[in-house]
C-alpha cells in the first residue's frame, strides 16, 4: 500500500442519550437521541494515525455535569479505549500520531498513555478551549483531564505539533485537517486518503442528517459556522459524523 494511502477502522468508545434539540437545533422537543463516541485509526505499512483517545477512566465529573444538564439518562457510558485498540492489534506504544476533534474529555481522556506518539493539536483550539478561560470552558476538566494536561505540558511537550488549519492542512502524507468550528473552537474535519477514496471524520455534525438536511447542531458555538462547514462537507461522499451510531465498526 502506498505511503499516503490508509486503511481505516472506526471504534465505538462510549454512548449517551441526549435531548433531541441538542442534536438538531430547535427540533424534536420531548424526544431523545442516542449518541456514540468514536476513535478512528488510520494505518498503512509505514505509519498510523489515531483520531481521539477515548474517555477518562473516571467519568464522575463528566456525568455529574450531564445529570445537571439533562438528568440521569444523559450519563455517559464508556469502554476501555486502550484495551479496544489492543484487541484490534494496536499497542499504545506503537501509535505514531494522534489528534483530536474536538478537545474534550471524551476525546482526550486517555491521551497520556501514548508514550511515543506525535500529538497534532490545533493551535486555535488549544488556546481558546484550554489555555484562555472563558464562559464556554469554565470547567477545564471537561475539556482535558488534569493528568493529561500535565502530561502534554511537560513529559510530551517535545512531541507536540501545533498547527493552523484555516485551509486544508496536511498533517502527514495522506491525512489533512480543516478547521470547521460550529461545535467547539477545536472542531476539525479530518480528510483521510484511502483506497476507496477520501473519507472525512468530523465533530461538526452529531449525525449525518445535520449535514444532509443542513440542520445546525443544537449545541453549537456558532450556527453560521455549521452552515459553512456543511456546505464544504457535502462535497465529499464519505463523511463520518463523530457521534453517529451508524459509523460503529466501519472499515475502509
């Protein structure tokens, strides 16, 4: 397989029920939607690239926030993302590249367990979501657990690649990122070159219907960014919405 062509596996690492208007803005009042949380591993004979690292081992703080937001039905359940990778043949020490969309505890929760990886982190997201306090991130632990933050700031600091992605930006040959906003300041669309064409993985849409029907996410920091992102994403055939149960276990 060519160096810039990847095989891709999608792994489910968690689940939650949320009020439907969180998923589809101003729609579905009184109903609930099920969300699944995912990691993606892109790999070939030369290298690999993991998108998202799974949820923290301790979900107490996240679930306390979810109960306050929508009640006990909204609690997150999680699986062991490191064990999931091991079972699929990917040891954490063998992961060479890792990135996140968005920067939230459910994507960064186990990020301190990849001791040899280069961390590709969106500069805009790191500054606005992690380093600069604001009303949108008053509990930083829900963006990145303290132990992971300390690991990245100190032990892994020489393995961090901060990047800008206002335009499509190549991270490694065959994998690029584009900042899309909409959901969070750290929200990206990853573009992965596979033998079956390009696939996109993004958290700017909870489910495929957000894009297909141009319905902004209910929890969006900027709905105009949602419309803009969806116009760009509609140009691609295989767009994987990061929380859509329909992508569980997909392989390309």
